[in-house]
């Protein structure tokens, strides 16, 4: 069964450093997403991406965040200057074009720890 | 703003029991609703997707129903097994865009 692949599985970074989280969505999917889950809290939407541009973003997704599809397979989330409160599990997801019959497929997540 | 509530927050049952997990949402203008399973420290595994025009979906021992007008969905698990132990998340999709998650129901099935 096709999978969404995320790397790394765990990243530790110092406060103020930049991090890039990587995702390989399912190959025929055209909609891509980032969600995050702070420990013990709900999964929260960050951003959706379609046709090489952001289609929607939440209030969490401020100027320190950016997304990019640098090539035909990867989808990245960059956090420019990490803060302690950015520590969370970050999930990438993708969905098929137009017909949403099959819903969203999520990756297994990257656990980001900011120290 | 969509709010999703899941009841109960936690549930502990002996193996073999049938159980019902409840989800309610405040904005009924949804495109579909997806149920996920999350194991501790892991990602989200899709269980069932119900489109807004459907009333229920079944997969094996799982059955999910949707009453869009009243803002409710239920996940029914038949003959529960220890391997079903996980957190179950309900997530309605607004328009063609984002999922809103509840806090989940943490299920423990004991042998």
C-alpha cells in the first residue's frame, strides 16, 4: 500500500536554529499538508499546498514557517528560528486530486525537540 | 470555527466487548469525516472515511456512522481485541481543505 514517508523520525535542535522536515507524499497525490501535535494535545492543521502554492494556512503558520516542493517528489517544512514551543510531532499528509474519496494519508511523523 | 468533541476520553474494556466511540462537531457543513487510529508516539492510520452523502461505512469489525445534520458520528468496534488498544481520532473535513481533530478516545482492551 502506498505510504507517505517522513524523515527524520526524530530531530533535536537548539533554540534559534533552523530545521527542515522532509516528506515524500504518495506519487499520484497533488494536495499536501502539514499538521502538528504538541504532546498531549490535539492534532492541529498548519498548512495545505497545491499546485506549487499555499492554498490555506492556520494562524499557527506564521512567518517563521515555510513550505516548499523543491522537486517532483519531496515536500518540506522549514522552521526558521525554532522556539521551545515548536517542540511537537509534525505530520505530513497527502490526498488525491479532486476526488477525495480516499481521504488523507498521513506519514508516521517527525518528532521535533527544541532544547 | 469547527470544534470536535470525543466521548469518552478514555475507555477500558475486557476483550470481546462491543463498544461505541462518539464524536460530535459544531459545524455541519463538512465534506467528509475520517476516523483514525493513533498508537502511542506514532502516526495516524486511517480507518474509515465517510463522505457527507453517506450515512455509514464498514471495514471488518469497524462500522462508522455519520449524522451530518446533528453533527454526530459514531465508531462501532465489534468483538474488541487487545490489538485494538490505541487512541481513536475523529476528523471532519471542512470544504475541500482541512481536517479538524478531536482529542480522541484512548481505548485499552485487556485480555
